[in-house]
């Protein structure tokens, strides 16, 4: 709850909406909060998501690199989660 509160405050919006609409901005807010350890934390989360069958990525590092990418990162992220952006078929 504390993390959610601080991320919502940093992002000036709901963190879940921010993750969906701007994955790179979400990553930056996490980095501002956790500092240099954010990549390690995200790799651990990604590993659990991969093991649970919720994320299709070659490695946890691929997930982190997608979040770091301000350009096409969002599209790649939704493919990893098997989601489509609005307007795509």
C-alpha cells in the first residue's frame, strides 16, 4: 500500500493506468523510488511472471529492457502479456 501511494503521487495518477498507458514513465517512477536496485526487483518480478505463464519473454532482462524503452516498449510489453492496444486487431 505504501508503494502504491508513493507511485500514485509521483505519477500524479493511478499507477496501474500509468503502467498500461506509459510503461517507460512507470519504470522511471519506480527507479526514482527504488534507485539503482529497480532493475533487480523487476527481474525478480518478471521471473515469477514467466514461471507462472503470465509473461512471454526470453528472459527477465528482456522485460526490464522493454520497460526502459520510451519508444516501442509499450507495444512489445503488450505482446509479452498477449494484450493488444486499442485499435489493433
